[in-house]
C-alpha cells in the first residue's frame, strides 16, 4: 500500500507495506514509537507520525530535506490518498462480495458498447 501525501507545494509517496530495519530504527529514534505503533498513530493523524511519514518518504526518494526536528508541515493543508496494489485491491473486492454488498462494476457491454451489469 502506498500513501500519497500532498502539501500545496509538494507530493510524496510512501510504500508502507515494507519497513526495513534501518527505517524502523529511525522511527524509534525519531518518534519514540515502534513501527507498529507508528502505523497506528498515523491512522490517528498524530503529528509525530505524520512528520515521520513525510520524512521517510523523502529519505526513501533520496530527497534533500531538513533535519527531522526542523520539519514543520501544515497538517490542515495535507491531503492523503491511498494506492492499493492489485493484490490488496483483489482482497478488498473479495471481502465486499463476501459481505453480500452488491458489486457495482459492469459485467459486460451491450451492442452499443455501454456497460451493463
């Protein structure tokens, strides 16, 4: 799963489906949280978790950036998107069908090429 983090001036992408030990050690050193705690804190929009996500995305992309302690983002202006891998999306689709929710995707095309379903 990739998080897409947008400020008014910059967009960063962070694959959170992987966490090398070096990155996990950075997480503990900079935030005081384990990487599992960090992921939970990120879902709660905790400032230090968001700051680490931004920093880590920059680190992984080899961007020149300020020291972690100097990063100051406007949390109110941040925008988040999630990109699922094909396997993750298939799991979501299967769970939706299994839960009995109707699958609203078209199942075919009529003679004029209009989706039917």
